């Protein structure tokens, strides 16, 4: 009932005092902390929240809680509970007496529900005493708001409630709060009087018509009656015509009782298999046949009922006086485990739910009950069957209907679990898809890979001008001969990782790696006018990065040769099992020749590459005329530096960024340490597959010299 009081309080404050007041209340530090803490649904926090709100609004807690009670009743009506509430009783007292029964019913679905308890007493002066019991202290002012709203809406009456007494209820376990309200009710006749004034003439005419119609029907029935040999009075004949509860002459019901009870004890105990009759001393005088079956001790009469049962609801002491106070409540009794047979002590204890009925003439209480069961599983756990429950008992229908509901809930839960599994699988699929795309984009240009994913054919393209770079490691063959394979892999991994990062910095496309050979291109597959400058800056970065990679043989930095050439190429995707984006043409061969005829730690430029870079803020020195295999004599050049870019600019790091420098130094130290210690083989190889931009194909790592690389690319041409 109070689980969402903070939400209701928000709506209440906005409705009664305006949104600005609520915002002012919400932004207060103490109240904000209260709201954050209240998410645990602590009752003390609820009281604190109301207290803080009262301070802010400058009103008493009684006013706020009473307004909340009215709001709660309206909320229940809007939530679809108005029809259920209207059927609780024909007047306010009946409504209050049946609230506990409603809460008991709702507890079947909401097992953690801890509802308050209500008890009404009719005084001789016509006023009513309302007893309110609750585990929650300090919230009793909500009750007048609810009761007044119910009386006004359902029974067209006004109610005035005053507190007579407030104490801790000693009869109930746990010292619950007990508040007694004096309820004075008066009928609201304003509407009926106005209605009477508005249509007095019409109502009089309608009453006359109804009277004439009733008399006509009575006359017809009277004429149809057979002759009666016994002389009857005038009023006896009228009473025989007018049905009880129908017509205008009688609107009250008076039951008729037999002089003796026309049912034998055995038939009664069989018809009501779950019932117990006990006296003021709680001694059992009578019990149904099935309750004796499942609580064997009840076969011995005059035993103490409280020795075999404990009261679960309402929480009262097991005495006749306490039970009579809550006579209109639904009582739930539970068998005591210690009184059950030894073989039954491992199974769940039986719970009974029913009504207490006081028999004044006998001085005894009758507990007419049925097993409290919600499902077939609970029925089986207690070794019971549907046949053990009386045929007239609705518990049979409740069990079967609830079993159907549980089956539907289980089906719904299965669907939810499947939905969650599908969501997780979909999420994992997205992750795997991204990994696949990352791998695919590492092998092929993005736009080419996207076309292949869409099932489109990628046509070969001709690029009129681009710049190609080749590099290799000096004395790589000798290094391979002197080192362990893992040391070679670690060295290449460290070097290629740094080169791969530079491809993103300078926007060049990595074509492939073969052994120690590294090939990139600028202006392909996306043409750009600055292809030569991009490749030139990339080559300067390669030379800087190579200084940070350790030669596993000498312990010094490795040396690389770099060759660059500018010219036209053809490009396209070749292969199906492992497609590659390859470049074809004499430009590829010439760039390879520039690398093979280069000098260690120098960037060798062809004449066309020199022409593309001159007057572009680069320092270039002439090497002179050399004999190039397959090309004859060529005048070549060396790229020295970029005159306007610093080393940090070339490496793609912020100037003076210590974290980047520290990270690169750590990588260099780790690579050097791994190179000098071949025994450290554990995690370096595993990191190859997870490196973000890693494109080294370990399965194809071969040791090629310069001539072997040149031969390979010559075959492609």
C-alpha cells in the first residue's frame, strides 16, 4: 500500500501546491538524500520523507498524509480496482470488515505483501470504532483520508474521524501500532433534495403509474389462485402474492430457522471435511474427517487446539477473546511441525484458511476452513489430492485455475528468457560481426570490402598516378639464422605494429607484408593529390620507429631500407578463398628496385617520386646516377627530412606527450627484453591476434631476402 509513497507524494505536491514547490522540495539536499535512500522502501525513510516535505511546505504531517490517503484511493480507482472495492460491502462498516479478506486474497499473488489490518465495532449510539493495526509507525493519518474518500464516493456520506487512542498492541506479536478512530457518519442528502426539487411532479406521476401496474399484477395473480379449503385472512393472501424482496409492500428479509438441525453429526463432518469446533479453553470438540486425516492428533477430542496449530493471520494471540475481536477477518492457521508424525516432518506444513464463527448457545467457536493451496505442486508436496477437498469448496477451482495461470506465467517467462537469450546472442553476433569487419577491413579497403559484403562484383581500377613504398630490414637473413623463431616474430610484430599505426596517421594504405618486406601505397584506393607527401612523411616515421625496435642479435636498433616510386598502377581484388587487394604494373617493380638498391637508414627516391616531392617543404639530396637492375641507369635521390614538421608531428603524437613517449619506450624495452630472453614465449604470440591494427599474417611468415622479394613481385607483373 505504501510502496510507492514517494511517487504519490510527488503527484500530490504538484497537484496541491504546484510544480515549482515540488522542484524546490526535490532540490533540497536533505530531501534529495532521502529520495535516494528511500529506494530500499524503508518505512522510517518514508516517515522522514514526509517530515521533510512538511517542513518545506510549512504544513503538518497529518495534512500531507491525509491528502495522500485521498490520492491513494483515487489512484486505486484509476488502476481498475474500483469495481472490486465497491463489492466489499453495502455500507461503510461492511466495507471495512471485508478489507482484511481483500488483503488476504491479494497476498496469494503478492506473497511479500504486508498489509495493515482493520476491525470495526458498532457502538450503541450508532457511531463506529475503527481499530487500525500496522507494522508501519507514523502513517496512521493516511487512514482518515482513505475512509473519508470511500464514504463520499461509494456511500454518498460524510465521515468525521477522531483519534481516541494510540498504543502498542500487546495482543499481536512484534508490538504493532494500534490506533482507535471514532467514526461519525452522516448521509449527504443535498443531492437527493435537489433532485427531488427538480423533478417532484415527474416522480409523483411515475410513482402513481408504478402503483397501478403493481396492483394490476397482484389482481391477476389473485384471480389465478386455486380455491383454498382453509379460510385465510386478507393479509395472509396478500403475503402469499407478494414475493419477499419484490414489490413495494416488503423490502426486508427475515430468515427462517428449523427447530432442530436436520443433519446428523457424521454427515456434517463428511460434508465439511475441513472444520474444527473448539470451546473457550481451546479444547477441540469436533473436527472434519479430512482434517483428522492430515492432522492425526485431532482424532483425540478435548486436546488443546493451540498445541497443534499457530495463527499466521491475523497476528493475534491464540485466545477466544483475541479471535472474537477479529471475527470478520480471514484466519490462517498452520500446523506445528513438532506435533506431526516423524515421517511427515520433512514435508511442508499444512495451512488452513477460513472463517471463525462464534456459537453463543454452545459457547464454542467453529472454524470453517479449507487448505491454503495455490498450485498442484503444493498439493503434491503435502501428499494430498483434489478428492480430499470438498466438492463445494472453491479451493478446487482456485488450484486448477491458478495452475493454468502458473503455466501461462511459465510460458511467458520462457518467452522472456528466450528473448533475453536472443538479445545476448544478437549482441554477441554484433561483437563478432565487428571483429569480422575489422579483419576484413584489414585485408581489403573499406569500400571494396563493403561491396563484397553486399555480393557485388569489384571491378579492377586504373590509377593514373600514385606513390608506392617498399621497405625491408637490413641483414634480415643473418638475423634469422642467429635467432630463435619467436624472437623474429616478436621483432617483426613490434616493428609492424608501429608501422601500422603510422598508416592511420598519414592516410596511406597498407598493401601487404611478406617476411620483412612492408608495402604501402598513397593515392590508392582513394585518389588524393597529396599521395606523395603522405608516403614521404610515412617513410620518415618508419625510420624513426625503426630506432625503437631492437635487433635481437646485436641489441642495437634495427636498420631498414626504404624505396619510393611514383607512377600509374592497376588495382583489383584477386582470389576467392583469401581475397587480396593487389597492385599491378611497372610502378610496383620500380618501387621494389628502389628499395633493393637503397642504402641502410636511407629513403631512396626514384626520379618521378623526386618530381612529385620537390618544392613541397622536403629536404632532398641527390644520390647520383646508378645502375638499376632491369631499368638501366637512373638518377635517384635521398629524402632527408620534412622542413616544416617536427618528429612528434611525423609520429602522430602531441608535442611533449609523456604518456605516448612512455608507452613507446615501454614497448621498446619489452621487445628488447624479449629479444635478449628467448625463454619468454608466453603471451607475445597470443597478442598478435588481438592487436587492434595487427595485420601480420603469421601463417605466411617466410624469410625472404631482397632478391626473393623482387622475384615474387616480378612474377606478379
